[in-house]
C-alpha cells in the first residue's frame, strides 16, 4: 500500500512492467517476421519493431507515471498498427484495423477482449495466492471495483499469452466467421459453442511448457502469472532489488 501511495516507487515497478510488455510485443513481431517474412509486408513489421525497440531505453529511465503511460501508448500504437500483418488467415471477417473494447467491433477484438478477461482472472488468483491485494495498482491507479494490480501484472503477458493465443486460433482456423454474431449496435460477440472451443484451447495452452526467462526453469504456461506475482511480492518485501519482468522471446 505504501509503495502504491508513492509515485516514485510506483513508477519504478511500473516501468519494468512496461519494459516487459514492449520487449515481448517487439519479439512477437520479430517472430512473425522470422517465420513468415516472405509472405508479409516485412518492412512494415521491421519499422514497428525498430520503433518499439527505440522506446525501451526511455521507458527504463522514465520517472513520471504519466510520461510512462505516454510511452506505453506510443508502443501500443506501433504494435497494433501491424497486428493485422500477423493474421495469416486473411478472411475478411478477421481483418483488424484497431483496438476496440466496449464493445468489440469485430471478431478479432471480441477474441482479444475475452482472452484478456481470462488472463486478468488468472492474475487476480495469482496475486491473492501470494498475499497481494489485486485492487491496488502501480500503473493502473485505484478505481472502485477494478483489480488494478491484476491489470498491471497482465500487461507484460498480453502479447505472448493472450495476443499470440488469439493469432493461433485464427491462423490455425480454429475460429471461423460463423462463430460470431454481429449485433445491430455494431458489437460482435462469440457464440456459446465458439466460447467453449476457445476456453478448451486456452486450458490446453496453459498446460504447454515454457522455460521461464528469469528463473531458467521449465514450467507450464499457466504457472507464469503465479511466478510473476511471487517475484513482485518478493520485490515489495525487499527480497529483490528490482521487479524482473517476463521477457519472452
């Protein structure tokens, strides 16, 4: 609570989180460029990757929470600006123009919002399991009813856990245009059967194995939010000097 009340200490943790998010977003772009560069607009992907890379030193030096959010916004714009390039199944229904939240206005945004909700729930559980209050954030400020610290924790996991998962669901044709409903107000929602397929695949993803970049140990994907919550708790209790973000490649 005292760290959350101190803008300098909050920013110290928040900038590591944003650094992790931007690093992971960049490597998501780089992975697509490496694997599919010949069939995509490689220059567009490379430009976005370089733009995000150039922001990383500024993020680590930033001491103002508002300026940090500004840098994060620039990085997110560059990242989502090439998100459509990473969709290999180029059905018109899965075209992505920009991020829309409330409500999602296309199938891609509908899946992203659902994946973020699932990831947020996992982060809430992880934080509570290590004794942290999920409603007290460092990057996302306190707001009644909002699990701000869970939103903080999930930031660095969005590109690798949620976004890549949605891309896989589209590119492997596990989701089809018929799985969505277009409503009169312009919003798009997933049908119940599609939601069940999505959830089943999400649970399977959580069982797959990854080597944690900081600990160097193999573990299921589903354990990553818990490990990051534990590292955050150790940082707050001064067992670690700096919070080590999840630097996925």
